């Protein structure tokens, strides 16, 4: 099964049972690619057949959503998008979410990676250029709220390649970095085994020896993450400080979400220079596997990949993936057309109404 864009820039194919799997978990997915600057939504447009909807935002990176609000990190802005459909309503016959950009917060080009929203609804993000976790400021580009203990000051330079952020019971809790370094770009010399996980609450480095780790996520009482440079999905034993690898990922793993008993992991084709020379190369050779771009669905109970989605063409690198439970097929407005200008929503007397310029 495949879905190809009208521009013929990319093509998407899936495992034969992927549509049935989506139906069984009653969810849709969204993933970002900074390479082509797009967010993709994948759901079921009709029973048994996937639908793919995409919108363009410059250098898409981190994603977060509770299915009503969607946050997206782009090249120099954070976008807040809101679902404009009431429960049970659809638009264009099959879409049951319509995410509309409502706010763009300008941060400057600080290389925002992961996003997280806490129990109070406040947005936090990994500011990779300044090696810190930050939040939105009303007056400035960002407000730093935490930095790793081995980073001496908040300054530009991508000192340790801080990239991942996990919440635990509604509070930001864990972060991943590619090295415990404090000089601009110094992490690049420690890509093979310098990666670590830091407990934000205690400032303790709880895991070391990883290779370019990404996407820490707390789920079902465990801290899961991707040991990207070694090619493995697994979890952290916080008592022993060890990473317990579970499943090999045939590509540079980055971006992870969970639904039910499944993990969905994003895969990218290794990039020259940054991704070359990693143990991942050896692991791919050991498994006689070619690096892939796409998604793989892992059954946590079986410890095995059970479904997959492959992307070919001009898209070779993904960053983030999120699940949208109880959503069949989402879509969104973008900034490349005049949909935002021509559509207005009003909530009055308990009723949501939409007015379009075409209505006169």
C-alpha cells in the first residue's frame, strides 16, 4: 500500500496489516521531517486504507499533542495549533481533526529539539544551541530553566548536544545528551560512547556509555529511549544505571511514542559525517540490513517489530513521532496557502461556528 505526493518528492508504503493495526489501536500518527520541512499525518481515510496528509513548516522538529492542541518546533518559531472540530464532527467527509495554527512564538534559530507540556499546561523545550531546557518568555527569545551540571553557562555553541526530554507524572524529569562536554561542538568527538541521561530533578547523570541517545520517554513506569548510534530501542534500569536493549532498529532511530502495548519508533538513513563511524554501521552489517527511513511498530510484550512504514524519495531523515489516540484521520492548515486568512472561528452561546471568506 502506498501514498505518493503530487510533487513526486516522496512515497510511503506500509506493511500489509498496517491499516488494520491502526484501526485496532484506534489512533493516528504524526511525524516530522526537518529535511523536507514537513509534518505528516497518517490515519485511515477509509476502512482498510491509510490516508496521508502533509503540511510544510520550515525545518520541522519536535512535536507534542493531546489531540486537541498540537505544538510544533520549526526553524525559529514554536507553533501552537488547535483542533477546530467539535467532538463527533468531521470536515471534508473523512477528517476528524483540523489543526489550525493559532500562535507562532519567535525564538530565533536556537535549534529546538524535543517538546514537552507539564501538568499545568506549560510548554518546555530543549534548546540545543544553548545547551539547556527552556520555556517560552513573554519578552525574550526563551527563558532557561535548567542546564546539565557539566555545562558551565548558558551560551550558544551546542556544547553537549542536549536533545531529548521526558516527563514523569506531569513534570519534566529526564534529558539526553550526546556527551558530557562543555566546549562548543565538543560532543562530536564523543559520538560513539559519550551519550548520557540526566535526572533533571537531582542533576545526577544516571546512565552513561550511550551513543547519541534520543527520545527519552516515560511509559508504563519505565524510562524508554533510543540508543541511536548503536541502533537499539530499549529502557533504562534506573537502579543499576544500565541501558537494557530490546530491539534492533535498522536505521538511525529518533522519535518515539507509545499507544497501548506498542512503541512507534522513527528511523532515518544515516547522514554522512554526523552519523558515520558509529557502531550502527557494524550492527547493520551484522543483521545484513540496509538503513531505512520510516516508522517501525514494536510490540512491547513480544519484543519484536510487528508493523512498519517505509518512506522513499527525497525524505531520508525524520525527527519526531507522536500518537493521536481516538483520532481516525487528522489534517491541518499550513502557511503556504490562504486557508488561515480565509477562515474564521467563533465560539458563542456554547456553539462553535466557522466563517469563510467565500461565504461573502
